[in-house]
């Protein structure tokens, strides 16, 4: 009765944990969205756009003024030159940009290289687009296993997904690592599809590099980002993809028939977001730096083992062995008995490596994180 396509994946575990969290009145450190308000100026811009009657379909690939701002931002921050008329597409979140890219690039049975741990959407993205994912585990310290990466490329490889900063482990890929990936993509005629949604959330002086800024990758990269995380508006569903003309044209075709377009008044408000001063981004990273420390201290105190992430807003923690529970059992116990929701590690791994891990987000008010700290202390009793 149903297509084979949907047999290849299950419902999102992250969104499921949010539902469980509501049911148990728990603190939701599962899903990565802020529980604090979006910037006032942005909310005003959105309300003004609705009252100003930006309420009908925008151009399918995005409002012109927004594409122009994205093009300016791409040059200034990502060092990517992109013509706003032919090389920028506004989508319904970076989620849609990733799915549309895969549908535009990949034929049934072709392969896509994905680093592990990975954001859970990439599996279903591959399943829906007919791609076969080739997972390449990162080393425990987050570095690339060069041999594993080289051997993941073959005649069927069509694309590679690069998520930096990475959700869930917070890895920020270095220029040398990008160079290695770029050389392999060039040698095997592979397109990199990036997910740079956390590009401004970096710690300890780490720098964001877009692989499309490397000369050899300019024409073989689809660079994806969005407004959800940088501007705390995950519910607006505005993202974008930047890519050379032919790639953009293929992506736009898929995007048009999937969604017609992203919400018009919110696109208009996103122009305001891209005009925020540089200090906004510094304050954002500083704010998350403080929250990272709060959650890290809480987890260490409660008996978890974990590392501070270099970017994004998650901590991937090892479940203390003395609980003798795997990630699924422990996540259920934590939400129902302790009152804190987290995501079972297996959602981010193809291998067994996630089986004794949980992912926590610190994209929450300090008071929420402090309440979670109190609840997690009960684990030590
Ligand atoms: N990509 C990554 C790595 C994410 O962690 C998330 C959300 O958690 C998304 C994409 C979703 O982004 P958007 O809201 O732009 O669809």
C-alpha cells in the first residue's frame, strides 16, 4: 500500500523526543531550538511585512531583495561570489535545500558520502532521493580517517555532504581537511553539498570555512545555510542554497514543484536580519559560549563524559556505564524519571558507536539549563 521509499526510514527521533518531553513535562534538551525570544527587530520586520501586504507568492526562487542580501553575505562571510539572479535560491529551511539538492543531483543507486556522526535528516534525504549513503566515521577526536574517506569514493559517488560546524559533535572542519575533501571531489567529479546552518556559532577562536571558497570547489559545491539558528527563528522555515548556474537551475526546478516558495513576508523580514551589524554575530557566539559551559558543567557533575564542542549548540555525551542502559532505554528513563529530554545517540550513527551516547542541546535560556542541572543532579543520588 505504501511506497518502498518510506520503508527505508523512521519518523524523526528528535521530534519524537520533543513530543515525549511535552508529555512528561520535561525540560527539552532534545530538539535544537531556542526557548528565548527572537530578536525584536526581526519580529517587527515580519509583522510590518504582513501588514505591508507581502502576503502573496514571492518569485519561486526567492524575493529579489533577499537574494541580493544573501549574495552580499555569501561574499563577505563565506568568500563565495554568487549572482543573486542565477546562483541563489531561497528555500523552506535548509532542510528543503538539502532534500532539493539531493533530488536534483542523484540518480537511483548513486552514492553520497556522509561523515559519521551525522544530522539525522541525511539518511531520509538519501532514501527519498534514491541515493545510497556511504558513511565515513570520524575518529574519536573528531579528525578525519583519511583512508576511510579515500576508500568511500568510487565510480558511483555523486555527492558528499559536509556539515560544518557539525551537529551533533560540534566539529569544525579545518582548511587542511577541506583541501583533502576538495581534492577527492575534484578527482572523482563529485559535488559537495554543505550544511552550514551553524556557521556563526563558533567557540575558542574557531573559524568557519566554506568549502566553496576553495578555487577547485567553486563550481562543484551547493552551499546551504539558513536563518533558523543564527537568528533564533527555527519556525520561520527560511533557508537558502548558493551554487553555480547549472546546479542552481536544477535545484530551482525541484524547489518550485516541492514548495512553490518560502513564506513571502518572512523572506522580507530576513532582509532585515542580514543587515544586522557584525556585533550581533559576536554576541550570539558569546551567548552560546556561556550556555555551552553551563551544560558541560551540568553533564560532568551528573557523571557523563563529554568534550566541549568547537561549534554549533550540542554536546554529545557518553552515558555513565554504571547505569547499564543503552541510549534508547536511558533517554526514556531520563525524560520520564528525571525530567530532561535528550536524543539517543544512535540517531546520529549508522554504526553501533552511538549506542551509549546522548545528545543534549544548550540552545536554551540559562534558567532552563540551570533547572536541567538541578534535575540531572538526581542521577548521582
Ligand atoms: N541542518 C542541521 C545540521 C541541523 O542541526 C538542523 C536543525 O537542527 C537543520 C539543518 C534544520 O535547519 P532548517 O531549520 O534551516 O531547516
